[in-house]
């Protein structure tokens, strides 16, 4: 059993990463349904919260069925982050997470997200002040360092633990790497296996198959995997990993009917949540993976991303299903003839 404050999770838990414009309530709903153990909101600007910006405040919305769920905040001003923490606590999340990992220029180059990795003393001080300002468990998501010369994560994780965080998730790249190259889990493993560390340590980066999740657990000893890009348009990743751990067998890919059922559930919630235009627009990033591997998937994806009509989208998906079923029937006939 893994504990984050008073939150109890199973051994080697699967976490849905906080992803901007992705980890919204509609996406979290399908990921929870498919087995995510702990989820996080999109990251929320501390400055946006304290100024009551509509987009930031909307991201505070959470639902009982999502629990346990954490709200992630980011910023570079300690007082603003403390005030944002107090505002966040009012909506009763299970934990508050601090984003020290976002590498995008508009965030990191202003000293927020991964930008704070250039000022470790401030990172530690900010974390300490946030911990003091709330009764909720505080966790951190970060990276190995700013660049190859500043990968101080083993020491940094110790210091963050010492000021009171209850868990840490580490992406196996530096800020300079962004999302290029392969994630290096070696240093994350060193953090986990540091005898001074007593809090859960979760690995993040390139966990896109049950086999990789198993490697993270067996080779590096981590307490769980935080999954981001591999879940976009493919919430089944959580179910597949759990099945593999329990049986040693790989699940077959979801059927075309299951893909469409979950896709429609996701799209309907997205439209309900954001309205027709924005609900459809923000689903586009998921289209590729929902139908990846199907015959003519690229063609259908091109049609989907050009459509802003719900009825037309449903017609395209229905046509995709028909072609997929015809292809399956043809393959079966060929196999029987052989």
C-alpha cells in the first residue's frame, strides 16, 4: 500500500499526468473508467487564480467520482502561490501538486514550471511556504534538472521531502530536452532507492506500454508510473498495464465498437463541458490515437479534424466503423480459405 498523506493507493499506482488542454474533466472521466488510480487537473496559473480569471477558475472543477484527485498549480511568486493554494483548498481536492516541470517557453522562461530549476533555493523555499499554508498533502512534479550540467534531482528530492512534500513525480528529461530523445529513468531510480527517501516516487516519461511500466517497477523500484502522452486518445493504457501485471498477458487492442463508444462518451462530455465549438475543437488532439491502427485511419482523421459539426463527425465515425468491419471480414475469409 502506498500512502500520500492520508490517501491510500495500491502498490505501483498509475497516475494520469496533468496536461494543459488535455487533462480536463471529460478526459479524466474516461481515464478513471479505464483504471487511472490518481489523476491531476490541468496545471493552473496562480496569478490567474488570484485574479479570478475565468479559464483558471474553471479548471478547479472536480467531481466526487474522480477521487482521489490533485489540483496542480504553477507560478514564480511565492506569495501568489500561497494565496492560490488557499483558494485551491476551498474546492476540497485530495492533494495539491506544484508544477516544477513544464518546459514550454512561455512558462519556464518566466521562472515558473521547469524554470525554477535554475533557482533551487527558491524552489525549496516556495515549496516550504506552500506546505505550511495548507492542511492538504502537497506533492511535486519536476524534471531531472534544467540541462545536463544541472541534474541535481537526487539532492533536490531530499530537500523537498525535508520541507514536507508527501510524494514526488519525476520526468526523466531535462528542461532543455523538452520531449526529445528518450526519458532516462536511471536518476529517478536513484531517488527512489536513496535510503533517506521515505515518500512515494513516481516515474514519468515514455511509459507507453505494459512492458515499460513493468520495467519501471522491477528494474527501478518506483512506486508507480505517471502517464501522459500515451493516454491521449487511448485511456485503455491504464487497463492494459493492470491486466499485464495481474496475468502476464497482453490484452488485445480495443474493438472498433469499444473505441467508438468511448470516443463518443468523451466527445459528448467535452461538448457538454465546453460548448459545441470548443468541445469539438479540443477533442481533435485525441482523434489520432482513438483510431490508430485501423484501416485508412489517417484519411478519416483528416476528415475529423476538418469538421466542426457533431452530426458530420458521427457520420465519419460510422463510415470508419463500416470500413473496419469490412476489412475484418475480408481478413477472416482469407484466413479461412488458407
